[in-house]
């Protein structure tokens, strides 16, 4: 599936922007256009049981905070008869923040902004900044853990002393 033209703006796939408003806090009304399936049996026949309007904190646009507003649904699967809330790619279950927002918090703290200033600027608590920063460090270490190391390092022999043997 080709990426949506709205994906770079909100940083999440399978969302379509309906409208936006605000100046200091930008409220972006979006609609989920991705695939809906049961997480238990992957069934496709899902009657809607209940709808609610939910807000999710998203990464900043410039210096302004942004909030995604969308209608979320509760479904009952015809296949397994289980109830579940709609799940979105890029937003974890029971979370009210997006993955790009968590990445932004961790990166901002990693670049030298202290916890308190980061928390005040992004509207979260200091403990939340610390949690997202630890998550950021874990993701960075996992990326470097699988990196391959060459067998020959290519040390320049001109920089080694003449009497030293490797």
C-alpha cells in the first residue's frame, strides 16, 4: 500500500486528516482508514457496538503541541464472539499518546534538555519523561546490538609504534 500524503504530517500510517484548528495547541481531526480485524481470530465481520471521540497526544508541529482527535469504536467479532476496542497502528493499546510523541520526548531529553523543561514544554510529567527516555535508550541499544562488525578492522599501521607487535 503506498504511503498516504498525510502520513508525514502526523507521522502515522493509515490515517486521513479531516480538519485541523488551533494556534498554540493544534487539534487535528483524523479518521482511521486502515484494516479492521479481530485481534483474537483475525475475523473481518465486525459490527460496531459503541463509538467514542478520543484524543491522542502527537508530536509537535514546529513549536506547537498537536492532538489527534478521532472516533474510536468498540466491536464484537462474529467469529469468536469477543468484544474489543479498535486498535491503531502507531498507538499502543490503552495509551493516549502516539509513538512519534514518545520518540520526540526521549530524543529531546537525550539532546540535553532536562526533565523538568521537557515535561513543561510537552505537557507531561517528569516521571513520564524518564520512562520515555529509558524506552528511547532501549530502542537505541537494540538497534546497535544487531549491527555486524567486520572481521578486519583496518587499523592503520602508521599510527602504531614500531616496536609494538599486534
